[in-house]
C-alpha cells in the first residue's frame, strides 16, 4: 500500500503548528532576548562569546544523554485548544540521545507523543489522531557534519568573524553565565534589528563543560515569557541502553510518508538542475492559473519559484524579505473541496483546535492566528492558496485578498 505524501493539504493542524514552531526556531538561528537566570546551581566563569562557543564545539562529546524535559507552547491562545495535546498545550517528557540515535517522548492524557530518529530514518507519532509520520533522514544530517570535539572545529578568530557578520543584522549578547538542570551553562541572546515580524528573538543555553544544548526558547514581541520553549529539567551523561530506542508506534496507526530532500547516487543534489523561477516560467509549469501580483499588501514581490510538493507541481511566491515578509503557496485544490485545507474545512474543532472562518473576496477560508504570525488558507477556481506571514491577521488577510 502506497502511503500518502505529506503536504499542507493533508497535514493535521496540530502538526502544522509543530512544523511552524520548528521553522521559527531554525529561522531564528539561535536568536535570544531573555536574561539567563540562575537556579542555585553551579555557574561558570565569564567568557567572551567566541571563546565559549569554541570551547563548546571542541568539548568531547558525551557517550550519551538522558534527560527529563519540559516543553512549553503558548504559540496559540489556550481558548482555541480543545482538550489535552502535548504538542499544542505543552507537556513534560523524556529525552535519550546517543551518536546516531535520538528519542523524544512527550507525555499526556491522550498518550505519549514520540519522535524517534537514527542516521537513516525517523518517525513522529501523534497519539490524538493515532498517526505516525515516517521519512528518511536527510543525507546532509547522516554523519557528514563535523563531530563535536573534532579537529574541524572553527578557531576563535573564525567564530568571531562569523559573529561580526551576524551582528550586522541582529543584536547579539555575550555568553551569559547561568545554570540549567543543575549544570553550568552559557546563554546567548540575539534579536533581529529590522523586519523581524512578530518575532522578538529566542535564547539558547548550553552546558559550559560539554557543549550540550539544554534549553531553547522563542519569544514574541510584547511578551516577557517564551511562546515556545524546550528545556531540560534533569540531565545525566553516559551510555544509553539500546533498548531505550527500541520502541514502535501502535500497529494500527495511520501512516503518512514525509518527503525530504535527498541526494543522487553520485553525491550531487537531485535538484542540481537549474531551478524554475520567475512568474512567466513558473506560470507555464503549473497546471493552474498562477496569481503573483507585483505587490501584495503593500509589499513588493521578491521571488516566484516552482516546487515539487508531494509529487505535484506547486508555486511559492514570496513578498519582502526576512521574517517581515509574506509567503504564498499555490497548489491544485484537492478533489474534496475545502477538505484539502491544512486548517480543516471551516470553523469549529479541527484536530484539537477551535478555528474561525475568514472571508476572502466572498470565499470562506480558514485562519490560524498565532503569537508569531498568521496563516490563511482558501480555495478559489480550482487553486488552493496558503498565505503565511509573521504578522497580525489583518495584514495576512489583506495579502490573501490581493491575490
């Protein structure tokens, strides 16, 4: 039986929220704004950030890590969350990590959400929908990166030059001494100077002796507490039994295949051929009328690019740059009408969320407002539009109405 490919037309709302969170964390590049606080544990000596980062990268990697963790999620209003969900409402759990193996378990009354990965495959289990998402680990993550403590660690001077380039666009703190889970840590704080959208920043704290990340948090503008945070509350270092990774999702779980970029056998990227870009070229390549106005909600168009989305051609149109921009994904509408929407088929309870409806030029769509941005989805004339931006609903709605 062929498993369906994951796309914005099939992904459940709670996993859409999870993917948004992941994207924001990656895009922020370890940015941060909150002051590091001490909890009575050991605190390391002050160091320049470049030195602290170098020492973390050069530290010998522990044989394994076992930790208790706490995941905080205030990305969406609690009024919109129906029931208990470890992804949407946050949860406590456990983490196991060795070279080549990773497992994160978040516990809730609905069951345990699991993320399990090795250097070849990964899977994510959603207990509420009894769905498992499976995929292959990207090849550039299969042991090709320099190992912690190897001779490939950049020098202090190289790190300092990198930080200087970052500081041309963001405010970067020094390495702030503190402690997390009883371990001495350094915390780095960065915040975007311009075009940060609704993102105020994020924070990253790592073990000062071993270089292991122990906390990451993302902050929205106007808030003093993180809207997303994953932090260790207890951690131990040493070998981890192989049985800790010997888990499987329920045999009756629905399986959804997740497609990730792969490399061809000769080591070159499959997508090495020249990408299809530009409104004219992309418009000829997609099987639907492309909508790509020169400006959208007062923001100039930046790029039009052809995508292979779930084995079907789609178009990505971006406006503006950085986190202050707007992105529009255009696809063929699903055969089930608005049922193909990533946000469901109207208002009401969709996968644990109570969503409202929004009118887009006479068409009813769905809207997901979050502390870090807004997503609007609607279908018109056989085309499904997903409009996203790190902006308040009014701006993203205006962009949707301009298509």
